[in-house]
């Protein structure tokens, strides 16, 4: 596992409401999968929410995409 103290990712636990979240997000099985998704889509993870749900317990929040 990687050192998470210097990666600037906000980590929290609790409920996630997809209807109120305005940022780009994806569900995953672990934080490592969040990082894989980010790498494969050229994005950066800014927040990880552990919902403790059974199938996909982790919500990955990605930085806003800006187009030049």
C-alpha cells in the first residue's frame, strides 16, 4: 500500500448522496481502484469516501475537469 500522508486526498467515512454531488465521481471496491481509475482516465483523486456498503464501498471523487 502507498503512503497516504503526502497525496493530498481527503478521506472520510459516511453516507454518499449521488443526487447532491456535483463533482465527477465513481464507485470502487478500494482506494487503490480509485487511483487506477484516475490513472486510466488522466484525472486526479481529490476525495475518497468509505461508505462501508457491501459491493462497492468506496466513492472516488475526482478533480474538476477544465478544458482550455
